[in-house]
């Protein structure tokens, strides 16, 4: 019987000039990436065919309206699939703890969104049991898209979640790393 080796950490932790930085690559599912990439090839031909039909003069008014609606929905689906492939291939979440803020940035290929939170307003930093108690499939899918996460805190009347794609043990380790640098407030 083979001995199971412990899983390595997915996140990288480093001290930068600005503070403690944690980088978490997006979860990669090669099967989903290959499927979506092949689907996008077929999607492209469907998109081009619809555009060709719209630009031809043989369409009647009713068919035109339906085709415009179909093309809008088809394009939205393609953008979502393409974004999912880009996120899985190149996405990452960066968490930066400075002396005054906690910055969470989700990006792929250098493009992304950042949110910055005042440390004085953060309460109850913890591993998020709600995010971790999802079904196994939903938990795996959560790591394939930006948003959500295994770590949460209260920020005013909102709950903020981050560190998508890390398991409970690693989430606990990240929370310990953050708490070793700052005494986060507790919930009241």
C-alpha cells in the first residue's frame, strides 16, 4: 500500500516592500479547459454564420429580430466560456496586507479588479464554513471562476469572501499568516 503524500500549498506567500503578499493561482481543470476550447471553435462558426445571415438581404423582419436576440445570447455565452478558459489558464488572486489595508485583487493576464478594505473595519477574519460546506462539485467549480472564497470577514454590514480555490487546511494557514501580522477585530 502506497503512503499518501501531503498536498503542497497552492498559495505563495512573500514579504514585499508594501507588506505581506499572498498569491493564489486559479484552479485549473484541464478537461473543462479542453472542452470549452473545442466548444469555442464551434461557437465561432455559429457566430460567423449568424452574422453572415444578418448581413444578407434574404432575411425577413421577424427572422431578423429573433436572430439578433439569438446572436446576443450566443455572444454572451461565448464571452463567458472564453473568460472561464482565460481565468483557469492565467487567473490568480492576490491578497496584500499592508499596515492600513487588506487589498484583494482578482486578475488574469494583468487585467482584473481590486478591492481595498480598511484594517480598522475588518472583523471576524475566519475560514468560511458556508463556502466550505457546499457540495463537492460546487466547491470545485467555485475555484474555476473569480469570486467567493474560503476565507471571510465582516466589513460593516457585509461579509467579504476571498481566497477562492484553496482547501480548508490551506485557508487556516493563510488566516494564521494574516493574523500573525495584524490583530483583526473580533465580531461582537
